[in-house]
């Protein structure tokens, strides 16, 4: 076996351990969780200008119905108030960090109005954040509707 092949398992274990250690700060307040909570507060206000600074230029939102929106499309929708969020409450929020990248997951209970139609639901979400220029910026957000209990 070549030296590079024999060191691969050790290298993989080291990378995994580093990721686990980086995310194992239980009990410590996280500045990113505050930024993530601000994402929801700004959405409730419909503050497209402030949200613009939180999102990377190539940000992509994948809705629970499979539709996607770019940053420009989403901010336009919020800015024109064709979409308004009435309530957003997050549960079971977890943060995992990997250097300058982080993943926030949880369940979001939301209600709102889009194009005059009310909507509500429980959504499992995944948001990916990247540290860029000293600021956390969201690069992707995905939600899946949680099925009602039978």
C-alpha cells in the first residue's frame, strides 16, 4: 500500500474530528445564532434592505413546494409586500460550524400571506452560512413542510 493511501483514513478521521470539535461548543452563545434569529425578525418586518446585507449575491431559497427564488426575486417580493410573514417561531435549532462555513437547522412554525392568500405550517429548515469579509452571509436556505400527525 502506498504511503498516501495509508494516511487517507487518518486524514479523514482528523477532518471529521475537527468538524465535530468546531461544532461542539454546547452552552456557548453563538453570534451566528443571533444573526440567524435576526434573519427571521427582518423577514417579519419585511425589511428587504437589511436582509440584502445578510444574503450572498448568489443566495438561493428552495421553498417547501420545490420552487426556488434568487436573492433579487425574494427581496423584490418582500419589498413589494406581495409576501408578508405574520409569525415565525423556530424550534429545535442546531448549529454546526466547519471553519468559515456553518449549517443551521431546525423547525420553523410560520404563517403569512402571499399574493393575497394566507398560508401557515411547520417547516424543517436548513440554512447554510459562510463567513465572508468578517460577516456571516447566508448562501442557501431550504425548507420542507412537516407532515401533519396522522
